[in-house]
């Protein structure tokens, strides 16, 4: 399967346009939907210990993958609406994080870059 | 640039492992981080009308792209941790949505599939 | 009914302690649960226009009130755990917002205080 | 200080009306704002262990109390807009949770009621 973000985005946009849904999918509405779907993903792990969350992720893999797909689809659609090449945005952010979190300083630490 | 999810995921995992961060990145913690970043994305559009959100998305494109990249990076890392092929999960969800939202029934409607 | 935050908090803490749940309810876990419940509340309004959301809030009043109660309960419990007098925190924030958003400057505007 | 929800709500509504903000504060918009503020609260605890979160909550008490106040203010305003008596909704939910989570069955367990 071609899992390039560009190819997936084309399928997502075709799906949306076949339903004439662009009118509902403003940047704001897409961001609202992303937050709501991220909340559904989070719901799986409320009150769980780290160990329990690992087991739950195995037991509920299909459901969790489906929530993740929802977030991914909305994110790719938002990127398309905003003319943001999402793959490049990811690469840019990784480059910025390389600077913010130098490997030798950040190794084994869960501190934020401005607290390192 | 190769924007396949698989290629991007390799870069993300390499970044994480160079910092020995896997210990902090359980499925639960990644889901918490995704929700927090989705909240930052949403923050841009609070109280805005649809029209204002379109303009804001143009004015703050770099910042917004950066929040989107954060969500995308965490999502690809979570998919890797859970052994979920994210591109396939997206394709599966689109197929399921094709059934839930038949184009002729869903056209121009913002109703949920169970209310169509 | 006595709807003081203090009185409600006593009932919430008694409920929690009768179940020996304090061990699970760290500040982090309570914040995770609040975000997840806020996501459920948001879910009701995804893709809805403002007008539709007004109607939906009427049609689903019980369900929505139940989501709101979840957020409120968790918030009061978090305040108790952190020794934050929530009523005072609300009063303090309103006082701060009086300064940030002077009525004559903020009237009819949906701008953030740092953009007024 | 009178920390009844009703008294606090009166102050919140007076603040809003002095700024003519009701036009922006539909049920949907208030729910969006609640989710965004819950995200800010969550942001404090991302990647933190339970123990770290306890310490952070002490170190950042003022900031965290301020985020909590934001959520509380918006929630009380939403309750007012929807004509939901929030104190009663909390009491109702506690009563429902008494049934869902009988103390002898739920003691020391972090399972959901439908998994108990």
C-alpha cells in the first residue's frame, strides 16, 4: 500500500468532496473534531496505570487503531485545507526538536526543553 | 521529500531512541500528549467565527503547522509502539466510512451516520 | 439544595474515600480524566453550526448535563487534592479578567486580551 | 466568601453581560473553550510520572489553580446558558455513580462500572 501522506490525503479529499462536506470543514471545525477524537483516544486510558495501558492497547487494538485513524484523517484534511505539506511540517519539527533537545542533554530525561 | 508514514516514522523513532525516551512513551502517555497538543491546536480558534478562523489560519500558518506536526509525530510514534500500520488504519477507516456515509445519503449533511 | 463548592466537595471526597480511590486520583490522573470528559462534552457539538448546537443542547439536555457534572466533580476533587479553594480561584480569575478585559474596551469583541 | 455555584454564576454572568459577550458564548463555543482550557491544564502533566505530577502541582499551584478556574468559570456559564442547575447535576451524578460503583464492589479497583 502507498502510505505517503500525499496519496492518503487525495483519498480523504475525494471522500469529503463526494459528500460535499467542505462547507462544514473549516480550519476551526477540523480542529474541534481533532480535539474530540483525541479525547476518545484518551478515554481508553483514563485511570489506567502505565502497565495496564500497555495491556489495554493490546486487548483493544482495533478500536484504538480506529480512533487513531480518525485523528490522522482529520489532520491530513486540515493540512490540505491550510496548504501545509504535513510531511515537511513533521520533518521541520523534528529538526527544531533536534536543536531544542540535544541528544546528550536530553538523554533519559522527561524535562521540557526550557527546563533542561 | 519522502512523505510516506513509514519513512517519517523511522525518523521519529530514531529521534526518540537517541534520547532513550521510549521508557516515557507508553501508549497512555502518548495519548495524553496527543490530547494536550490537540488542545493547543484548538486554542487558536476559541471564540472565533468560521470566517475569522480561516483568516487566523492564514495569519498563523507556521505556528499552526507546528502544532499539527506535534500531533502527527506523536500519532506516528503511538502507531509504531502499538504495531498499527497507520496508513492501512486510515484506508480501513475510509472504507468503513464509505459504508456508514453513502455519498448519496450523506451529501450536504453534517449528521452522524447513526442519525442519517 | 446546598450548592456551595465546599459542601459538594465533601460529598465527592466521601464518595471517593468509601471506594479507596485516592490512590488512583493523583493531580495528573484527575487532569487526564477532566480532558477526557471535556472531550465527551465537545463530541456533542462536532460539525454542528451554532444554531444546531443550541437545538442539540435542548434535545440532549440530560446527557449534556451528565457530562458537565463529570467535569465539575473531577475539578472539585482536583481542587481538594491540591488544596485550592476553587470558589476563591474563580473569584481571583474574574478579578484578573476585569483588568485584562476592561468592559469599555472588550465590549462586543471576541479578541484575546493581548490582542485588544 | 460565598462559594455557592449560584452566587459565583451570577458574578460570571454579570462579567459576561458587561462585555456583551453572550453572542459569542453558544453551548458549542463554551464546550470548545472548556476543552481548550482542559488541554492547558493537562499540558502541565505531559510526560510526568505520578510522583513528578504531585511535586509539579505544588510548585505551580498558582498557575494550575488559574487553569482550573478557567474551566470552572466556563462550565458554570454553560450551565447557566443551558438552564442546568450544576449543583443538582453533580448531586444526581454522584447518586448514579453510587449505583454504578457500589462501594463494596468498587473498593480499590480502577475498573469502569461496565467492567466491574
